[in-house]
């Protein structure tokens, strides 16, 4: 009961904190609009101060403040009702608003110094797509379209800019370009193709420019070039800013996951040098996990990266793990209790190591969850023999937690399946399938999947994917005949 009360109080405090963050960023929006208004006044050569402008245009200023406040409230209610978990993480709330503010500043200055049609209006949609997901990207794209329109309309930017049709059509331009960015960008998996996405983004912008400004005759061509530039620059700025957001907010994107899975990534390279057996084991587990994730419709890049890092805790004492030993086993000189402490510590050590390197939290979570609360049977059996059966199995089990996600459950099964497949003298599909089935059933009997959303159908799919991959990895080979071949000149000499 106390734990439930503490969780409830923690959630309430998180919501209050998020509300203050929303209020602070509302004031940031107001400050930005004040800056934009002053810059527009300077460009127009008007001598009045900002305070004078507010007095003269009090109705417009009040409408701007209200519209900004309404948009912030809508964002808060959206996340409260649809993505409440985001509000519990201050980092996520800051990310949402900094994305909106960055998009607003970048678009304003492109319009101020170049042309209103040159603004990279799809940059925010691309960033939100990679950092927050498609659903949030679509919502924030709508909010950004209204936000940019409000800033344009209720400041004196309308007087500075000579394209009245563009001002009125800002929401349509931003929305259409952003939606193309979301749906085209979600299919892109490499940075080069993300750059090419800019050409798709410019299509709705160029079409709208042609419709809005067709009466300008020859002058429309340079406006169309601005539209082309807007799409391409949206992709370029997205590529430039994405690594910064990934680093500052420690976000998980497919691009970053692929970089972390590269064999030249620092921890992977260290694993390859200091624990080659664990490294090779992780490669196969990554292959199995990726296949399972694809079969289940999960994030394959995340499953692959999580599998690569699930055993990095073994770097602390690699020689105590069988795959890294070359004949000598140091456990022969240790008690079962001490051996168990060393073996099970690799899950916690891996999680701590991943966090210390400021890598994504999800990788640390999988590292500490991939053994759940399973017993370490080898040393438990050894202790039973030494103590006539008076041993508490919990003293020889991993401390947990159990897998909390499908990815963690996949890695748990793939890890054990790869290990046991190496011990099979007969690796026929039937033998491999029986071994994998036993692994899954044992973990079900020990309630290892009770805290994640894995279904029986999912487990069946995982089993089929692993068996298919393992039989491909450890396929049988034709026995080569034992023949000694000689060079032609030696044969002729004889």
C-alpha cells in the first residue's frame, strides 16, 4: 500500500513539474514573439519601442498571448490523455518544447533574411519523427503549423513580408510538407536517404507556391527555387541537428542504434578485444533477436543493438565465463557461492557500464533483465552435492528484474538458445526445435514473462524464428574426403 501511495505521489509531482515546464516554455514562446516583433520593427524602420508597439496593437498582442497559451494547453492535454508516460519524464517534456522552439526560430530567421517560402517548415516533423515517433510527429506538426501562423499573423511580420497569400496559407504549407516528411521519412533507414527525402518534401511546397503565386509571371521561378530549397534545407538541418538532440537527450533512433551496433563502437570493440568468445556469442544472439523482432513487428534495430550489449558486463571479469576460457577454468578453485556472485553480477555490471557511457537507457534495461530471476543451475547443482541438498535456490538465482518488454524477452530466449545450441551434438532442426521449446517452457514455468506483454502466439513466433536461424547458422556440411593432393610438377617427376 505504501509503495502504491508513493507511486501515486510521484506521478502527481511529475505532472505538477510538467505543468511548470509548460508554463516556462509558454513564456519562452512569448519572449520569442517579442523578439520577432522588435526585429520586424527595426527592418521596417519604425522608431517606436516594443512597449510602444504593444500599446498601439494591444488587441493583436492579447490575441497572440491567448493563442500561444491555448496551443500549450492543447499539447499538455494531448500528452496527458494519450501519452501520459511522457509527462512523467521531464526530459521528454523539455524535448517536445525545444523542438517547437527550434523550429520556430529557424523558420523565422529564414523568412526574415531570405524569403517566406524558403523556410524549412518540415524540419520539425523530421526531428519529431525520429526522436518521438510517427504519432507524436503528426500531432506536433499540426501544432507547429498553427504556432508559426500565429507568430506570423499577430506580429508585424505581415507588414515586413510582401507575400500575403503565403501568410494566409502558412498552416497548409507547413502541414502538407510536414506530413510528407513524416510518411516518407518513416521508411528511410539511412542518413543519405534522409537527405534525399528533402526532394519529396519540396513537392507540396512547390505545388502550393505555383498555385498561390501563378499571377507573378516570370517572377514565380525564383519563388519555386525557394520552395525547392525549403525542402532540401529541411532535410539538411534535420541531419545536422539530429545528432545533437540524440546526444543531449540520450534519445534512441534507428540511426544511433545502427551506429552503436557497429563493430567499431567503443564498447563493442572492447568486447571483441577482451572477451572474443562473448563477442562472437553476441553476434549470433543479435542475429537471432533481429529475426524475432522482424517476425513480431518490433523494432529490429533496437533488438539487434540490445543483443550486442546484453553481455558487456562480462568485460569486468571475462575469464570467468566459459566462452572466453581456453582450457583453464578459475571456478574450479572457487566455492559455488562465490562463483554465482561473479556470474550473476554481469547483468548489473553491464547495465551500469552502459549507463556510465551515456548510452540509451533501453540497452541498460535489457542488460539487467535478460536473465530475469532465473537460477544458475550449474552452480546450484554443485552446491547441492556439497551440502546434501540444504541450499536456498534464491541464493543461486539472478536478482532480476524480469523482462519488462518484448525486446528483453526476445534477448532472454535468444541468449539461452544460442548457448544451448552449441552444446548439442546433433543440430538437426528437430533437436534444435526441442531445445528451444524447452527453454521457452522453462521460462514460462518460472514466470519470467509475467511482467511483459508477450503472448503465447508471440512465443511461438519467436521459437520458429530462432529455430530457422539456428539451423541456418549451424547447418550440416558434407564430409570432405581425406586425400593428399600433389602439385603437377611433382607428379610428373615421379
